[in-house]
C-alpha cells in the first residue's frame, strides 16, 4: 500500500514539476530551429521565378530605397542562379545597396568579394570605386551627432578610402571613375594632412615639441602636395627652436622663405614681443 502511494506521489510530481520544464525546453528548441532555418510557414514570393525577374524586383526595391529587401532579392538570385550573368551583377548590386543603406563595412566586404571572384570582370573598376566611396563617407554615430570635422576624427577610414581610389587609378587609368577618384584623392590628402596638423597643434600647446615635430615631418614627407605644407614648416621651425636645434631651424626657415615668401614668419611683420618663437607661433592660430 505504501509502495502504491509512493508511485502515485512520484507520478503527480512528474506531472506537476517535470512536464512543464520539458515543455519549455521543447518550445525553446523549436524557436531556435525557426531562427536557424526560418519560419516554415513563411512564403517565398520568388518561388518559380527566373533570374531576370528576381533581378528586376531587386532593382525595383532599389528605386524605392528599400535596400534591405533589395539585398534579399539579390542574395536569393545569387544563391539560386550562381552561374548566370544576373548573379554576377547581383553581387555588385549588393555592394551598392549596402553603400546606399549606410553600411560601409558590409559594402566594402561585398566589393572585396566581387574583386576576388571576378578580378578580370569588365566592371571590376566599379567595385574598387565602391570600396573608396564606402570608406570615404564612413562616420561613426558620435561623429554624426556632434557634426565633428572630418579632419578631427580617426583617419583610418580615410586612408582606406585613399588606398582604394589609388588602386583604381593605377590599375584602370581609362576607367570612367578615374576623374572622380583622383579628385577625391586630392581631397583626402588635404584632409589627412589637416588631421596631422590638428594633432600637431595639440602637442605644441602642451609643449610636446618632439611629438608635434614628428607630425609635421610626416606631412612634409607623405603629403608634399597638400595644403598643409606651409603650416607644417612653421610648426617644424617653432619646434626646432624650442628644442634648441638651431641648424635645423635655420634650414627649415630657408625652405619656408623659398616656397612661402609672404609667410609672417618670413616677412617679420609681427611685434618684437611676438618674435619670441613660442609666442609667435601661438599668434598664428
């Protein structure tokens, strides 16, 4: 009799405690499976479509600026018809859609994938151009919210953009994108040099003269055609003066005189008090 009561107790405990836990576990596994394999009841509106129709629908979504759906169509096209002409074009469209969506990382990745898969494609220059454009426009959330100047932020994306445009212009000098790429490269060089000067000014104000000098020398060496050359020379002269490196200061001053004869540091159109180098430098900014 006691044994029967124990069995009844165990059975009730299983029904009350164990079964609900098992149900939750089974439900969780089912939901995870749905997340991996998709909703089994979800309808695929492209079922039975040919490649051309899927491509046209993707293009229509691009016109509507519905880039997520456009990417979805192009990805289905590529997976379903991987060897057709539309699949190749869809790979480029995916890179462009990510660019328009404002997802530079995915855009660059898609462009790199196209370049790797089709290095001799007639439109591979466009993939390089997209890489440059995506990095060119890349800005973080904080930078957008604060309207931070492009020359004040991390230059990594700008350097990646320059490298992509440079590769485009060197590999494909007859590309239709060559002119725009070279113009953007000029802008990027000036912006990158201004970034270095922004940092150099920061170091000068904190009397870190060697660090400021290194930034100025970097501009003189790597951005010799930029708009920041004159300022780089001025900062170099001031830094040399602070470090009592008179020979180097005089050599750099001669370069400044030769190339920028109207610079106030050359003409001497400052007060006697401002002729003290550090005060003179501060008066320029």
